[in-house]
């Protein structure tokens, strides 16, 4: 199709060198930008670095659309604290 919807996929790299695809409505995240993303299905967040980006049509997405998590936001100066506080709250919710 000529005007088929395209999805913004970003390859996010973590400190352990693992990479995972994430989606975003924004097409303006740049390579090398730190971002906050959800990890696994436990509700916790982590900071990673955008290592690649690409637009895909639905039939070509690298990971199923419904299973691909989204970028929460770009990381800023206080992001480490924000992520730590969020993850602590998640842990507290589970033990309550």
C-alpha cells in the first residue's frame, strides 16, 4: 500500500550490551540518547541507550506490535533517582 502506517522502532542497548526493540510514537529520538524503558513484565524500569532506529510497516516489524513495549521518556538529570524510586514502589506493592 502506498500510505501504509509506519511504526517507530528503537533498538535500546543496556549496560550488559543486550539490545531490545522498543516502540515510540515519536520519530525524533536520536541515536545515543538515554531513555527510560520498561523491562520484562514485572513493571520495573531501566535506563538504556538508543543504538538504532527504524520505521517499519506492520508486516515487517522486528517484534510483534502487541508485544513490543514503549519508550517511557528520554532520561534526564534525575532519571536514575526516578527509576530507583519507581522500582522500589513496585517492590513494595508486591510485598504488601
